[in-house]
C-alpha cells in the first residue's frame, strides 16, 4: 500500500508502472537496495548477477519503463 506521501508525488505526468533491475555480483547488497527501493517507490523489481541474465522483454511488457542499476566495483 502506498503512503499518502507517495500518492501525493504521483501526479498526472508520472508513470505509475515501472520495473527496477539491479545487476551485480553482490546479491545480498543488491537485494537490500531493491527492497528499500520497492518500499519507497511502490515499484516492482528483481536482481540479476550479470547483464546477460536479464529476461528479455515480451510484447506485454514493452510499454513498461525499466530502471537498470549496474553495481560495478
């Protein structure tokens, strides 16, 4: 459930549906970051160990924006 603060931020120009992908080998750190981002934004997301392991976008997901975060050392 989104907080009142998040609902207030989501104006008419905002995109309510987006997907977060975090890519990197440190899965524990990345899952913690993803958990925080999901809680704060209300968006869905997943973590992947490598860029090649991201699942391809199918026809139903083509309109959904993706935020890709690369965890590099």
